[in-house]
């Protein structure tokens, strides 16, 4: 038996953040991980996916270089180099993995490699040893969902696990993406920009990001994808995939009728499910709901077993690495006997790293109206923004939802660098700032951020360029 102040089960963003934060507060920590520290986010999620999106962006930029006054030699056309893009991506992942491993070591976190399970007394059993903590944090993450008829083989029928770790020597020529949520939209964007014939099949009414962002903003992304060549089918019911010698037949029904397409690869991106089987939850008295999520008190993140906390994708909160980080801080502070404010899940930052990027915090217009607020909405397109023109990135808009004569309720962006521009709006929404107040603050000229300032000013009833 080895005793620690804290034992963390799962080494993804939730787990390693909890371990690092607890160690920085002076706690002795063991971190149990069966694969590599970094989890889905680092090895088959956020980081590799964004590296591939960046490769697609560079290809798009170089392909349009002539529009910016940069000529390629006659007869030279840029081509995607899929192995090189993947090698670069893997280099970034490995560098971050080394950095994280080193950081855990410097903070004296005992990283134990193996499959850990909670035991009846709340300890963690791993590799024949028992780690006992004054507290335990469960953060075993999630895996991609699949359904009968779409059996994943990792070659022809893949999930984001495989798409982020491609060892193929070239891109598939034709891809069907099943599910138009965050992962589906990001990969549709990558493939489309790398000249892969891409078909997006989404079950719900809207084909791209049907749940989550404000419709106006998601529609800009959908229009852009269509314009660049993505075929999008909404309300699509995908049938059983048929393997042929050359590819896969994907049958699907939409309100317009039945169709079949042949593709080289199918990406199944229909959501993720929590990993809570075989972690000893039942033995330890940790309640898991019927969908497999660990039940927690949303304020303390403590499970039904005192002293055992749960964070990240195994809990039914937004499945985002940065939410797991925030939850790690709350759980560790609780363990330290402090009384931190809970995570405000309704106001977390959301970013979809497509081209153009989509980002938001707070309520959409529809959600604000449904909640009964007297809502005022102002929008400002990127089309008239000088910086956007200079970048050649005029597709985009700022949309702000506020309470009449009151604070911001929601902040929505689509366009270049929305991922980075978001945080001003995120702060404003979380500080319940008044749009007029933010509009008084100066935004540098020329900048994409000016579109945010302009939109805020519009709430005063006056405007500059808007
Ligand atoms: P998702 O829930 O975002 O989207 C799944 C989509 O698939 C939904 O639109 C759903 O209607 C559709 N769908 C479900 N079954 C279907 C079917 N049989 N046929 C057609 N469509 C179907 O899930 P995801 O995109 O797989 O992402 C999973 C998780 O990963 C999410 O929690 C997400 O937050 C997280 N993630 C976040 C980011 C980011 O923040 N940038 C990036 C990638 C993943």
C-alpha cells in the first residue's frame, strides 16, 4: 500500500491538470495512466486535429497566393503532402508529450503506468499495487461512439482516433463524414481544403453544427463549406455500409429521397461516450448514470462516494479539454478544503477550428429568447473590416446577444482567428459587462477585433462604421 494525498485515475487534460495543480499546492500525487499522459486531447484529439487543420490552411493560403501578389513559378501547383503533414503533427504531439512528462516529473507526481481500478475502500489498484489517497479523482475520459451498420475497422471506416493518426501515404480521394457536430465539421473542413471530395451526412435539421452555436454563425460556416466543395446532407439517415473492392457504399435517406454514394473512407463522428466500465465504480460505491456518466455534485464535483471526485469527459459536462482543466482546479481546491466558485457551464468558451472558425460563449439568440429575456441583438460582418480584407478573410461576423438595457448574454463569432478573438467576449459575458461599456474601450485599428468594438458600440443606438 502506498499513500498519497491525491490519486488521480486517468492522465488526460483533466487528470494531468489535477495532478499538476495539486502538486503545485504541495500535495503528494500519484497519476495512473494506461497509455500515455496527455490523453485523447494530446494524442488523438485537439492537438493533432488542429495541426492537420493548420496544414489545410497553409495549403489553402499557398493555393491562393497569386491573389495576394505572390506568384508560383509557371507550371507549379501546390499539392498536399499528407505524410509530411502527419509527420509534422506527430512531432508537435511528441514534443508536447515530452514537455508534459517532464513537468510531471519536476512536480514529483508519481506517474504509474497501467490500468487502474477503484477498490471497495476507495483506493486505486494498478499493476498489482494499491495506491491509497486521502482523495481520489476519476477522469477516465471518453471514446468515440459507433453504431451497428457502421463497424469501425480503422482503415476504411474510421473515427477521430484514426483520422488524427493516419499512416496512409496519401489522402483518400472521397470521404463521407457521418455526423456534422464539432469533429465532423472540423474534418470536413480539413478534407475539403485538401481537395478530398467530401460528403457530410447529419441526422438533424441543420447539416453543420446543428447543436450548440447560434444559427447565424453556424450558417456562415455551412455556406463556406458548400462554396468550397463540401456536399452537405441534413436529416440524413445513414444505412448499413457496404464494403466493395474499391471502396464503401454509403446508403442514406433524406427527405429528398434515397441515395447511395461510394467513398474511399467513412469518418464516423456521431459523438463520444464516457469510459466508466471497468474502473471499479460499482465496487467503490461511485454512482454512474444510465448513459455511463459518473454522477457528481456540480458545485463540488464529488461523486456519491465521499472523497472520490470526477471530472472531464467521464462526467456529463461540456466535453472540452479546457472545461476539464477548470474542473480539475475546482476539485483540487475542494480537496484542499477551500470553497471555490463552481464552473459556470452555461458560459464556457466553445471553439470549432474549422475554416472559418466558429466560437462562442453564453446564450445563443434562440436560447436567450426561450429563456424569456427581452433580447437585443447586433451583428457586424467581417466584410467591411480592413484587416479582414487585407487577410483575404472577409467571411465572418460578430453577433452579440444582450438583455435590453442590460448585460451581455451571449457572444458569437465566425471568421478568421475566432478562436483567439473569442476571449474578449468570453470575459464580457462572464463579467456580465454592458455592451456600451465594452464599446467605450478602444480596439486597435486595423484589427479583426474592431468588428467586436463596432458591434458593442451599436448597442448605444449610434455607430461608427456599423
Ligand atoms: P457531437 O455531439 O458534437 O456531434 C455529433 C453529431 O452527429 C450530432 O450533430 C448528431 O446529430 C450527429 N449524429 C448522431 N448520430 C448520427 C447518425 N447516425 N447519422 C448522422 N448523424 C448523426 O460529437 P462529435 O463531433 O463526435 O464530438 C464529440 C465530442 O468531442 C464533443 O463533446 C465535442 O465537444 C468534443 N470535441 C470538441 C472539439 C472542439 O471543441 N473544437 C473538437 C472535437 C471534439
